[in-house]
């Protein structure tokens, strides 16, 4: 019986260890801007709604740089929720929609100067 307990607890431990990466793997969502000639990717913290963005940039004498835009007005952490990103089908749109899946509120987020900004949430 003691031997069975050791194997059972080992199996349970391995099973729980297998779940750990999945629990931490989905903290962020990434979405490309719908504009066809813009190489910008938006990053969303799915729990807080914080939005940032990065894109490729040219820099003489290098292979290039990653230009990132930190959260600015309205793009910082929001009330805790379940957030997602949605792109419009407008091929010249550089922004994306931040949606809260439980309340149905939406904001439009885009890069303005050196930051990502978002409109106030609305239904």
C-alpha cells in the first residue's frame, strides 16, 4: 500500500506540474495592426487590459531595431477583467480595439507620438 501511495503522489505531482506552464502561458495576447503596410504588433495584458506596441525600425549600420511604444493615456492597466484585442477589417487602420469580454466595453487603441493611447471604454 505504501508503494502505491508513492506512485500515486508522484503521478499527481507530475500531472500538476504539467498544468503549470499552461496556466502562465496565456497572460498576453498579440495582434498585428490591420493596416497592410504597417509592421506594428500590439501586446495586451489579458488580465489588466494594458496595451503596448512594437514595430521594426531601420537604423543605419545595424540590422534594424525594435521600436516599442509604452502605454500612455488610457492604455495603462484598467479594472481587472478578461480583455482581448480585435482588429477591424479596414486595411488602412493602424489601431486596434481593446474589448472586455464580460462587460462588452470597448476602447480604440493606437500609437500617438511615442505612446499607445486608448479612448475611454464605452458600450
